[in-house]
């Protein structure tokens, strides 16, 4: 069926775009600080665990809908270019994780505007130990 062929090709494009390990870097303001200069940098290494995609049932701009499953592998925090490693999920704000997911969705939609995806996280690797 032609639709299955297009769906498989779109999935293949997403997988090739997201293959391997990736880095997301950002910062947040230091909690309870009175100074605007107090902030913490963070780096997240992640990979895409899987992508689920299906034909959209709504007649909107999206031909396909789906979910991208993100697996964070490591989290490092830095202040003044001094980095510490091996942090866990709750060592940064929930909104920081949302920003990573939103950036990933935005990147996919930039290259594949006919695909509308959301995201979910699997923190088991990051929270081990």
C-alpha cells in the first residue's frame, strides 16, 4: 500500500535525522538568588529510544502523528566553567526537560512539517545507581 510506503519512508527519515547520541545545553537561574548573574549551565546527553508514527486521523496540517521517546544518558551541571557530572532527573527543573523535548519537536517539524510529534522520556538510564 502506498500509504505504508510513505509512512515507512518518513519514519526512516526521522530515524536517520535522530540517529546516535546528541547533546542539549542550556542554563537556569540559581534558586533563591537575588542576583541575575547567578545561573547554572547544564548539558544533557541523550539518544532517541524509539519513534512511533501513524497516519493522522484529523484533517489538519499533519499527515502523520507520533511520539518520540527520549532517553537521557547523562546530566552535567556547571558554574563558571567548572563541571560536575552524574546528576539525576530531578537535579534540574521539569521545565528544562520540557525545553529539550520542545526543541526536538521543533527540529523535526522544521525538516518534516507534515509530521506532528510529541515526546516522552525514559529516565531509567539516567536515574540508575
